[in-house]
């Protein structure tokens, strides 16, 4: 009787499955759609976030250089406006790069 209830409980919770990335055995309810365990998902998210900030910094740097050399605005006019543009580009760039990096990381591994 006890044995039966136990097996039914296991059916509901799900079987042990291996994480598609690290190969560790987990309960299937702990894995997401792509069969990644939580540790692997958060690890990929952290790395994607780092890639995002680096990319956002590069985008902002390139834009600042372009504004400085290409547009050459008079800095006593609206320095705050240009700064806002660069900051917005860094923020958007990092957000976008993070999403792309997360998708690429998940598709590859
Ligand atoms: Zn894993």
C-alpha cells in the first residue's frame, strides 16, 4: 500500500532527468523547457549579463567617439543631451546584447 502511494507520488512529481548542460541528475520539475537545471540557467544569465555590459560599454564608447569626432558638437551648448544619448545607448546596447547572448549561450550548449 505504502509502496503504491509512493510510486504514484513519484509519477506526479516526475522522474529524475539529466540536465542537458551539466548532466547532473535532477528531478524533472527542477528543469526548464530546455532541460537546464536552475544553476545552469542562472549561470548562463550571469555570463550573458557580463557580455551585455561589455557590449553596452563598447557601443557607448563608439558612439561617444563618433559624436566627439564626427558630429563634433559644441560642448558648451548641450553636453547633458549628448551624455544622455550615450548613456541611453549603453543601457539599450547592454540590454539587447544580454538578450542575444543569453539566447546564443542557450542554443549552443
Ligand atoms: Zn545543469
